C-alpha cells in the first residue's frame, strides 16, 4: 500500500488464504494508523489496546453496512466482551464477542502485533465460532 495514495499494490490480489489476508490487512491498517485520523482506541481485557483509524472503519462498514451506527457496540465488544476466543488459524488474532440481543452478538476481530492491537474487521453474528476461549478464564 502506498502511504500517500492508499492504493493497494497489484500483488494484493494474490492473497488467497484468510491468514495471508489478515496479514495484508494488518499491514494496511498500520499504514492507515500513521496517515489517517484515529477514530478510537480501546483497551481490551487481554492487556493491549486496539486502534482504529477513521479510514479503516469506513472500509469495515463498507463491507458490513449494518455496523455503520454501531461504533459503540464494537468499542464495547473490545473493552467489555462477554467472551474472547483465539482464532484457530492465527494465535495472534482474537474474536471479541459482545451480546447485543438474544442470540445476536457483535464481534470485533483484532490482531495483536508487537503489542499493538489492530482491528481486522467487525460484524454481527448469531453464533460464537470455534476457537480456544481465552477470556474469561
């Protein structure tokens, strides 16, 4: 990603697996974090803060428009989750679940990279995914 133009490099299309995609998104988010206005930063119960730029949040709600007015729900999922699970595919990725209705959760997916938390995505779901429960223990 070019930090001045925010254009994706041609090789971005080569990322096929979720793990590679998450790595690319993490790199993109790190560039955005340096060049775009910080929308929010939330301390998680796992001991790291998750930072989200305005540009990255716009990207998330473009893919998940039902979250456009749910910024506070995503922040609450990160700060006060009902449950946190570690991804089965990447030990540095965590899924923070916060119940918002009966059998409905907001999920914030964050990656801890060198002590810094980066929001990969967020979405609403009706089921908690598999993975090792890491909080509460």
